C-alpha cells in the first residue's frame, strides 16, 4: 500500500450538495454514460489522491476521519483505487 496515484486530467470532480460526482471528459465533451456518484468516503479518497500522498497516508487519513476500523479502511481504499484505475480515472505515479 505504498503506491502513489495521480488523477487523470480527463476526469472532472464536482461536489454537488452532499454528493460527489466524477465525470470523464472525452474530446471536450462529457461522457454522460460514465458518470460516477461517490459516497462521502470515496469523495474524500478522491480529494486525497494528489500524486504525492502514498496509499498508506491516504489509508491513515480515512481511518482517522471516518468511523471505520483500520482493516475496513484498507479494504475500502484498495477496492476503490482498483476501480478508479480500471476506469482510467487514476494512474500510478
């Protein structure tokens, strides 16, 4: 869990009220069929991915900020990062 990820410049993140949304942008147009709604934890993980923080640092922040066990935070982080990587929303730095 010591990997560092950076966000794709082809993805736009917006917080709308209490909801977090990722929108892939292709050729100056939003791919409306691939909009991702994130829960609060997913939105916070997205905010923490900055190309500098390791997944260990992100894990610690999530475990500290949310009412989850360290094991739950690690599992959620690994699953979420895997999903983001599969969609091309992030890449390993």
